[in-house]
C-alpha cells in the first residue's frame, strides 16, 4: 500500500490543539499517518468507534488511538478522548493526507469559449471544454476531458475530476466534488405515445446542486422536464446512482451506490439510502428515513424509520421450495381460514 | 428555474392551426411557454391528462390548458380540446423550446481520420475523435470528447452529446440521440473456463441501432459475440441501462433507468420496463409486456400483461418477522396439510 | 452481420495441429469463420456444448462442428472432438478474429507529462492524458480520451479502450483490458457526521488490479480509504459494476453486469455472481460461491453453493394477492400454531 501522506508529523498535543479532545497518556507521541487498528504501524494513529472491535484494540501496533468517552480506559496506549472518534479521525486524516496542489491556469489543449468566464485562480485540465456563457468559480478545478456546457456554472472551490460532463445551464454550488464519468443534466426520460410512436418531451429544466455536495463516479442526474432537479446542500451521492428528472434530494442525505430514483420524487433531509435501492417516481420520502440496501420503494414513506423489502437469501434449493409456496400464499391463507372455520363449527357443533 | 424558451409566442388559434384540436374560449390568448398546472404563470399553457388532478386545475394561473374530450367542460379557462393532451403538450413544448442551433463544421481540436466520411452539414465538437472508415451523416452532431470508432456509422440528424463512445463498426440510424457517457459496442461478457483460467471469446458482432432511438446517459449496449445486438426503431432507453450481447429490443419499447438485460434475450415491441428491473439471459419477452420497477425476470414471458416480483416494503422490524417465517414457508405448508389431514380423519373417524 | 474475420482459412487438421483435439471425418475441410449452429454458413465452424441443442445440429449449414466426447457420433459432419468444446471454440475464434493492429506511438493531440514513462512500443490515442509519474508498459494501448492519473501504472500489453479514467497511483497489471467509461480509483464513499453535516474522509488507498483482469464499460472500482482495493488476477467484471472501497475480489471470479459490492467486502476465488446482485459491506464470501442474478446478500457466505433471494415473478394481480398475505406471514404462522394447539387439546381432551 502506498500512502499520500505529506511527510508531516504531529504530536497528540498538537492534534488536540487543532481539533479539541483530551489526551490521556503521553501527549508527545508523534503521528505521521492514520490507520485501522489491524494494520496500523508505529507512528500511526488509529481509532475505535464501537466496543465490538475491542479485540482489534488489544493487538494493535498503533502508537495512539482515538476513543470515545465510553472507551477512555479500554487501552493503555496514549489516546485522544473525544465525543465523536470517527469524525475526529476524518479531520486528522485530512490534515495528514492533503489533496494534491494543482497550479491555476488553463491547459493549452483545453477549449474555452471566449464567452465563458473562468476565474484566474481556477484550473482547467487538458482537453477540457468550457462552452459559451459558462462560469468557473474561484479556485475551481476542471479535470482533463471534462465538458461544461453552455451557460453552466461551477461554484468556487469545486472540483470536477477527469471526464465529467455538465450539460448546459446546470448550476453547481461551492465546494462540490464530482467524480469521473458523472453526467449532470442529461435529458430526463420523458415522452408521449402518439399513433404508435414516441414523441420526445423537451427537457427544459436544469440541475441545481447545492454547496458541499459530492457526486460519485458515473452517477447521472437528469435535468428537469419543466422545473429543476435539485440537490440541496451537503448531499452525498456514491457511484452509479441515477436521479430522475424533477427530483429533489434534501440536505445532508447520503445515498449509496447503484441506487435509482425515478422522476419527480422528493427525498427528505438526513435520509440514508442503502446500495441498489430503487425508489419509484412521484413519491415523497420524509426526513430521516433509512432505506436498506436492495429495497424497492413503490410508495411514499411519511415517517422516519428503517424500511426494508428484501427476499431473504438461502441456498438455491431452499429458495426454490419456499418460492413455490410463495406463489400460492393466498391459497394457503384460505386453507388456514377454512381450518379455523371447521374447528369453530366443531366446537359449536359439539 | 430558467427556461430555454425562444421568446416566440403563439395564439391558441395558431397552435390548433399547427397541431389540430379545437379551441374552446378565447382563441387569441398568446402562449410563451408550457408549465405544469401548479407552477404555471400567465402566458403559459398547461395540460391535464387525468381527472385525478382536477384540484390543480382549479387554482392554476395558466392562461390556457390542454384537455381531453372528457374534461372539455372542467374549466372556464381558454382551452384546447384534443384526443391526446400529453402528446399535444409535447408538440407545443418542442415548438416553444427548440434545441440550440449548432453551426456545422469540424472543431479545430477534433481528430478526424482522413479516411472518415463526415457530411459537410454535420458538426464535430472539440476533442472528438472519428476513426478511419467511420461515417457521420447529414446534419449529425458529434459532441465534444466523443469517440466514433473505425468503420462506425452515425445516421443523418443523429445527436451524440459530449463524451459518448461508439466502438468500431457499430451502426446508428437516423435521428438517434445518445446522451453523455453512453458506451455503444463494448465487448460482450463472453469467456470460457479452461484449466482454471478464463479464455476471452472474441466479440465480433456489432451493435445496430434503428432510427429514432434514444439512449440515456451512461447506458451501455454490448456488441454481439457472433451475431449483432439490435435495437429496432424508436426504442427509448433511460440512463444506466445495460444491454448484454446478442440482445434484440423490439420497436417502440421503452426501458427505464438502471435496468439490466443479460445476453441473447429478445424483448418484444411496445414493452414498458420499469426502473431497476433485471431480465435474465436467453429469454423471450413477448410484445406489449410491462415489467414493474425492481422486478427480476428469470424466465421467458410469452403473454402480454403486467408482471411484478417485488418483496413488499415495511418497517425493518416487521420485515424481520415476516422474513424469518418466509424461510420456513414450505414447512408451514406441510403443517397446514397435516392439520387438514387430521380434520379429515376425524370427520371420517366420527 | 459484418465480421472482422481476417480472410485466413484453416483446415481442420491445421486447427488440431494448433489446439489439439481429434478430427473425425474430412480433415481437409477449410474454415474461415466460427458461428452458432443456427446461423452458420458453409465455410464456418460451429460448436455444441450441450445435448439440449441437438435439434440445431440437425439443420446446421456449418461445414464442421466442435463436439465433446459425448457427442462424438451425434452428427455426420466433419468434427473436432475435444474435452472442452466451448474453450476450443474461443481459441479458434481468436485465431480467425484477431484484434486490429495499432501502430505504436503517441498521438499528436495526446497530453503526456514529460515526467511520465511511456514505453516506445506502447500507443497513446488522440486526446489521451498521461500525468506525471505515470507508467505505461510495453505494447500497452491507451485509447483516445483516456485519463491516466499521477503515478498510475498500466502494465505491459494492457488495453484501455477510449474514455477510460484511471485515478492517481492506481496499478493495473499485465494484459488487463478496460472498456470505455470505466472509472478506476475514484474516492470511496466515506464520511463522518459531525454537528449535522458530513466531513469527508480522505481516500488514500489505491486500486490494484492483477494480471489478465477485464473491466467492463462504465464499471467503477473505488480506491481504498486507508488500505487498497484489490482485484486478484484473472477477475472478469462485466459492465456497470460498482466495487466499493477496500474490497478484495479473488482470482478467476466473474461478475455479471450491474452488480454492486459495498465497501470492505472480500469475495473468494472462482465465484460467479449473477447480474444485478447486490452484496453488502464488510462481508466475507467464500471461494466458489455462486450468487443468482438479482440476489441481495446482506450477510457473509462461508460455504460454496448457489444462493438466491429473488421474489418469484407473476402477473401483477397475482403478486398483489400474495404480497398482501406476505405482510402478515407472522400472524398466519401464529394462526397455524393455534390450530395445532387446538387439535392437540381435542385429542387429549377426547
């Protein structure tokens, strides 16, 4: 494994100086990298978020660990005690693994329209295309091979990795990260049948993405038909997600890979949607709903909670047996009803 | 919301002059844009396709609406009465929201083989690559960063948005639209196991796409192994669909996002396939079959109808209870059978 | 159908000279192409792997066929008898359909860092970008529009089709094939919630891909958070697959299209995973496990076998009936228990 660590080291006391928390044990221990408990080396800071993993704490070679109040005394290692060990780890990791610095400027092989407005502090990679009327904000980075369509806007400090496509007029906020292969603003899937053939319905809305969103690789977000498709701020989308036209995704919602959301559905804030879930169109999903991986949602969910719709896995032969009964479940219920009726009759008959 | 309206306005009488239908009320009302009932503004034309939405008709600010015969008298607003309001709306929207005009010509940064044949009326975007033997038809538009492989052919009036990949020898018909990130003609998934390792089977068929098809963003259609993979005319594919090698999709079939179709399956004409459905390989799906979103199809479907295979969603705790019983469904059926037997014995015994 | 056959012909005796097996019948028959039994023409070699397809053997126009020992006498046609007809067919097809030869060299429109190391025998397509510190091995082919990030490495004889993205530091072995739109090494989906907002966790691991792997179109493989994401040798991934961070996929495992594998899961060797399956995070899947298409795997599988979790498909009205009962399955089991209890009481009461 190679690490992009920047060679800096920080003592535990320096870390709590920056990020808060309390050191228990030797505060002068120096940290060069973060690692999981199992693979940590001397000089590494590890973390534990759940007492289920205490066995890994015992054998770790880490020089120090981040723990919650509940595990303050679970180790003799030097440790930082904090209310949120996982977030603390994230902050230390970002300190030790800063993103590569990229020089501002427009690559000689990029095609930037004279009618586009690219901040002098921005950078535009090789072969990227910026169409007329587009805006690229301060310190924004447009990766190699990206396409930013007519009148689209990329906010300050946003990052488009290589080969991202943003269609015309779409708006990305500040500090948005978009991974390679993502397509923002393709036409929604709208058509009308007439005389046995399809007529295309123009998709004239936009995609509007709030500040601090992250969009995974090969994820697609369709432009609205007449209104906009909207991601509120701090929405996190994993890879290969499909968001249909006119959807609205609430702030701080996180969606795992391969999820499909059909058109005109509104997802609340702080939702967590598991991988490969499928959410139908024209639905309303309340705030703080959690949807399990692989679950299909065909109707609105109006209350917070965890929702699931997965057929339990088993060996194929077992599955065959149960599935064949499942096809006749209504009949079986009727048979049970008949049995109940008969026993009741008997009792009465007796 | 921003609108790409072209600034033109049309009176209702002008619209029925172009598209047919009958005006009821003031035919001189001028229309600048189309909108849903709820968000329409004065100057907008809206539409209603279902009496379920009559409540939206009551409060709309639209200047006029498109209605079917059944709703001819459902409003006092000026209205166009037509047999197919949704298709009518599509036609008006296309009139008011024409696609941006792109000048013909080949971008200076495109790489076009001297052995390719690009119509003078076509346009090739920045950084696009057209390989030897490829043909780009009249008025076709090849977006920035597209790749059109050796001997591939793009029909007249077709549109490849930015960053589309078309492999060698694939054929796209006329008026085909392909959205960004789509990959047409990658190798099908074919290999043979020999001595504990895989041998690749050359994929020497093509992808052949009929006239008037639309292919969504990041959709993939694999080339055939020995035969071709075929989309007949007017097939509509949403985003992130995977079509395996040797498939044939019938004319006018529409497939929603995230659907996977395994190799060598034939889908009929006028099918409607819901999002995230999965269709196995070597199957036959009849004409006019509808498949619900999230449904898995492991066997051929030979009759039209609506087919579904979704586990019903519930709160996770409810699901846990039912799922645990489901694992023993066969046993439960046996218990019911035993009960029936016993009651029968009793009766006979009595 | 067009064929990329190279115009060469081989007699059956020449073929067994190269690939082994035994000719039965006229060994001088000359073969120009391979084809399925149903569509074969004179001059074609076909194959049969299963006696289920004997009916196709009867009417075939093929000049010869490849058969297993069991079907040695199933036809009067000249034939090659071999232990593994499908693998034999693969080898003959590769002989008759060789990949197009591409001249080495770097396209004038590619952007190759002076600090990258590209073998003289390699070829880099139009508009491709190779960043500083990257290595492109002997005879490797980097397609048009590909992006190879800082310090990434592409092994000898590997092939990146057009528009592939490889992020910084990722390592691809020898003879790896990557199809268009694939994204190797985007950030894994890692973040921590703090004070109501997400903090990004740097993803500092790499993707490491073994020799002889093939990666399908628009497939995404995320880089590890702290460790690497690893594909061992000869792993075959179809299109539109998502592999989460820190996963490890065992050698010779084949995964069909649209599969999602969440983070930190380890898949064994020689597994076969059906299309659209979904495998949860932090799981262990043993060697030689087979997972049916559409199956959701929420827990580890420690024994070889075929596993399935698909709701059986039916007409929608049938489904509605059974699904409504399914929601009350636990209740039904209780009713059966009560019935059993009553009958038992009776017996005892009698």
